[in-house]
């Protein structure tokens, strides 16, 4: 039986583990409660830059040694940056969890920030920014985020603008670590073939010397909703529409997931069937939900021909509005089944478990069992979904368009159509 254990060190660092019987491997990492949302405007992109620099050498290891020590034992090491979180993690065999923790703690506590490596990685990140600009169905989500939350950290791109990235130096990286990498902002999560007491002892040795310090506060998100339209001669017109959804702790959290899944979560979803299968207006269309502490976003994306973008946009808002009254019991049951199965399938890997326990502890201060989560999904009623959907589409949305989008309706006209 899988068991979850939580320990908090005296300096505030939290350790959460989940033992998974039958596994011979484990995923272990540090989840930092800081990401792009915690940057000041002049720092935009620094959290992501810092994540890259973590693997570029420490006082004890070169960049090559970091990779070699993990890969010599057949392991895997990686990291990611989101708006709320930065994570550094490794997956190794059971016997090598101590090595993984040593490497992860080393890159966090002893980064070299060598100027030569900074310049090399700056070039890599600028290439990454350039690549995203050349990928319409990637960059449009950054523009949508900015349209929803203008002039706020939560609305700015994770990668940062090239002009900011071009100016970051060693002092900028060190300052962000000092501001946001205190022990109270760190969660050490491990899942798989792990022993909690052993992980705690190793964590105490590695991180116990860090001094507790107060964390920084985030500005509350302010959804404003705007339109950004960039006309360009592309093969596809890229259309995105977003509504402010609930945060993680909202009582509407589960209803929002069920409604979003029913509307655009798969091939059987309402938007896929009505707009792609019945009308043939697009190849790709989907809906997804994203969540933060204090806000969230329900997003619809579709790619279509320029001459079809107006019809697609109007049909999309019509289906969203119609779902308030006519979402069927079968659609709701199917959405719940998809969500439940997706959650359980994701937890069959140590990586999925480590991610879940780290996020749960950060959000709720506890780790609910999968059965508890499944029960809350199942408890969502049709009335809950109708109330949630009605309140969602009553608010001003945000929209981003890219490509041959001259014929697309304005955000104002779509808002009026939703309200009619």
C-alpha cells in the first residue's frame, strides 16, 4: 500500500514522500514556491534563466559532472519553470536516491554562476525565445495571458523578453535566489522506492543549515480581459478565447474541471464534435483549465482557415453559452471518467506521484488521497456545472488571434453575444 509522510524541518523546509510498493526506482526533487509570477518587471525571465543555470556547474561539480553522475547510474535529471513554481528533479534507481538528493541539493545550494557559462546559456535561452516566436500555437498563449492580465507579473511571459535576458548577470541570479529560495519556500518531494526517514536524514544534512527567513508576497491577480490581434500571412488563423476561472482553493475547482473537460477535453467533447466533426472548420480544437492560488483560466484554442475564423469564433461562444442549459448527463459522466482515469494513470509513475504530492502540499498544506479527489469529482452535480458555467461566461473574456485573422469578430461582439 502506498503511504504518504510529511516532515517539516526546524527552518521551515518541508519534506513529503510517498512509498510505492513494487517499484525499483524513485523520483526526487525540490519544488520551489517561486516562478515567473514572482519577478519584478526588470526581472522578467530571471526565474527561467536561473533554472537553466542550475545545471551549469557548482562549487563541487562541473556541468558535465552533474549530467554524468546521474546518467552513469542510468538516471534522468531535469527542471521546469512555471508562473508559480520552479522544480528541479531526478529519477533514479532505488539505490541511487542518496546520489540524486546530493546532486539536487548541490545545484541549489552551491551554484557557480560562472560568467562564461552564463553567456553560453544566455545564447541557448535567446534561441528558445526565438523558437517560441516562430511557433504560432505556442506564442499565442503568451499573448493571451498578457491580454487577460495586462501589466502584471502573472501576465508576462515565462521566458522573458530577449532584451531583458540579454542583460542578466551573476548578481541578478544571486539576488533572485536570496529573495525566493529560502527554506520555507522549498518542498522536497520523493516518490517510488523511497524510505521517508532516510530522506529526512539526508535532507537535514543537506538543507538543515539554511536559516529560516520570511518569504515574499505576491501581488493579487487582476483579471481585466482584453484583445490582442496580430495579422500575419500564415497558413492557419490561430484563435484563443479565455475566461477567468477559479483558483485551486475555490469551491468551484472541481466543477470547472468537469465542465472544461466536457466542452473540449477530447474527441468526444462538445466543441470537437460540433466544430470539427460536424462542421469541419478546424483540425485542432480543445479547451483546458489552468489554476493558480487566487485565479485561474479556462482557455479554448483552435486553428482554422482565415475565411472560417469568424464562423468558428461565433460557434464556439454559442456552444459555451448553450452548455449552461443542455449539457447532458452522459457528457458529464464521460468528463468525470476522463478526469478520474487521467489522474489515476498519472499516479502510476513515480514522477507523477512526486509532482502531485509536492503540488498538493504547496496548495493545501496536505496531500489528499486519490480516492478523496475522485469522490469530490464524482460529487459535482449538473446544477453545480450550470451555475459555474453561467457565472464564467457572464464575465468579460480575453482573446488572442494570430495569422490571417482580419475577418475574426471583435472581443466586444463576442462578449455581447454571450450576454444576449
